[in-house]
C-alpha cells in the first residue's frame, strides 16, 4: 500500500512539474512572438480629424441608430414571415 501511495505521489509531482515547465515555455514563446511581431509591424496610430470637422459615426466604425433600427426591423419581419410559412 505504501509503495502504491509513493508511486502515486511521484507521478503527481512529475505531472505537475511537466505542466509548470510547459506553461512557462508557452509564456516565453508567446512573449517572444509578440515582440517579434511588434518589431516588424508596429501598432497603428489613430488619426485625428481635422479641426472644425466632426468625425461621422460611420467613419468611427459605429453604425448610426437609424440604420441599426432599419436592419433590426427587417430581420424581425423576415423571422416572423418565415415562422408563418412553416
């Protein structure tokens, strides 16, 4: 019984050690790749709109509310029409 318990504990320690070593190597590799990518492709600098001109909602990537409401309304109507056909 003592041999079985000792073998189980050693197997547990080897397994946990392997996981710690693997995760450490994974973090090191990820940091290295991140630095390598940032060296060749630096982060994009956001552009500032010219003075006197406000940025339009579509230029910022945010859809305006009217477009969003129209798309949602069309989707609900199509869903209801499809449900009626079934």
